[in-house]
C-alpha cells in the first residue's frame, strides 16, 4: 500500500499541475477572445491576479480530492463524476472570491461557457491520462508479481479475474497446494505444498510482491508462519475467505474495534454526513417550493380537480417508507373517489381517472404534494418510489430482495423511474427491474446522482412520459 500511496501522490500532483495549466490557458484564451465581455476588471485588478486567484481556488478544492486514475478498474463515468464533484465547489468558491476581489462579469453566459469548457477539458485530460496508464500496464510495466496459496473454486476465480484483464497489472508466478489442483490451467506452475512456501520465498527474495492465501482457518499455524514471513520481507499478504460457495457477489470489509466484518453491500447513505447533506437539500428545495410556487399550483390544480369530479383535492394513501414504516403519502387526486384505490394500480385507459387526471399524471403534477412528505421527513426528493401496502405485502414474498429498497427513504422520483421502469407493473419482471435499479441507487448514491435524476425527471415532465398513466 505504501507504493500505491506514493504513486497516488505523484499522479495527484501531476494531474493538479495539468489542470492548472488548462485553467490558465483557457482563461488567457477567453480574455484574448472576449476582452471586456469576459470580465470587467475592478480598480487595480489585473488579468494575472485573476488567474492567480482562480488557480488558488482550484488548488484549495483539489487538495483533498484524491485520485482514482491509478486504480485497477475505473470507468469513464466514475472519472466524470469525480471531476464534477470537485467542480461544484470550485465554481462556487471562485465566483465568491472573484466578486469579493472586485472582478465583475459583463456577460454571465460567456463566463458560463468558460466553466463548461474547463470541465470538458479536464475530463478529456483525465481520460487521456487514464488511457496512458492503461497502455503502460498492458506493456507489462508496473506489474505486481503474486503467488497463490491454496486451490479451490474461490481462488480459481481470483486467478481468472486477474489474468483476464492485463490492465489490472498482475503477473501470477504460480501456486502452492497439498497437491496439483485440476481447476488451474496447465500453464500455471505448481510450485509445491504449503510447506514449500517459505523456502521458495527465501530462494526468490525480492521477486514476489503479493501472496494470496486460501487455506482453511484450521491450518492457522501454517498461515501465521506465512504471514509473519511476509510481514518481515515486504510482501503483502491477502486472505481469500471461502465465501463463494454461498455468496457469489462483491463483499465489503469493515472493522468493529479489531473484528473484521464482511457486509453484503456498501451504502453511502449509512454515513451521517451524507444523510445530513441529502436532508438539508430536501428541506431547502421542498421548503422553498412550498412557500413560493405551491400555493398558486394548489389554487389552479385544486380548482380544476373540483370542477372535474366531486371529492377532495388531495388523495392520501398509506405506503411503506424507510425501514418498512407506514406513512400517509399525499398526491393531487387524479381519479374519481373509488373503493379500489388501495388495491388496484392505475392503468393506461383507466375509467376511474378524471378529465384532468391524464394531464396531471403525465406531467407528474400529481406528485407535487409529496413535497409536504419531504419536508416532514417521510420522503426524500430522490429515492425508491413508495408502494401501496398491498403491493409490499405481495412482492416481498416473490422477490427476494424487494425489502432492501426500504433501507433508504422513498422519493418523489428515483433511478428506476428515469431509466424506463415507471408506471404499471403488471408483470413480475417489471417489478424485478424496478427493485434492481432501486438497490443500485442505494449502493451508488452520490449528491451528483440525485441532481442528475432530478434533471432527467424534469426533462421527462417537459416532453411527457408515455409510461405516466
């Protein structure tokens, strides 16, 4: 890990210097191109001072951001999200600091174009660097030479994983087991029994970087001898637990005191700081909207609902929220008052819908009163959609992971809804797809993901969602 930390720091510094070069080059180009249209300098302010101030802001926002490009497997979307997360703070800080030091912007649109250009340039720069790292590793550079200790299906899958993708940077020297393991390919060298490990390491000092052990815990005495040797000879030791016979998915390690615990999934919203950020955003948005636009929407939509059919303006229904707890969910009423509202899901040409019902459901206006639920803390702006009690009781019996979606607050909109799983679920595969995406959301939550889902929801509202009925 020490080598990786050094590599991370060097790469981090190189990336920051590259980003600063891009930042200052773009500022110079925009100054030459836009002149006073780009920014109006205040008293005693120079372009060079503006560049220095922007560079300082960027370094402050990047100091603790870390680097992900050195990791073995990084997708382009992860690179983009990593850059965007830092850019939010940089844009906010730089605008505040420029205003404070009397730099004014005559055309906000041009300055916005500058920020967009900078973001795109940094993303392309990072992706190019990542491509260079990938090419470097594929040429057998920066390799980690590893030994395998033990032979079963679990460690065989590890071997296949590290050899399937050369970019991961592993070179498997061979393996030790009580006898040759038939699962390994003939090209992988059998180096002897576990008793031969220490003599082999002694004879090949400095040629092994890592050792992966899959021996059962009953052989703890042998394992400890290997661990102690590795600790004293700068060889990283990794234990490969025998879990694959009943858990064929990624696990996450955490510690309670000194006790290692493996969890099935990592949930970002388990962290209090993430929950606080999400809750603060929910309160600000819902509170602002309820105090400004909502009264006018209520008067207009409420009047249309009253004209179209007798009954209340709001429709409320008990639904399951976080931890499966029941709460009253509010909506603008889009159907005639009926006895089936708590058991029968809305269909495309549902005769229960009022004259205005199709419009307010297609445009998502019926969901606006759920901002009351958000402000009260029953719901969030983004999260798995809450289902009626009858559906929860039914689907939890036939979909094994259905209740996992209740580990976070339900939302007005969610990842499943903006990726094609909205509306009626008359077939089991539709609900399975919705649950799969809800679980993906709680495992991959970021604040930027919430903003992206809100953006897609608004876009669907503007163009109309065919599944909204």
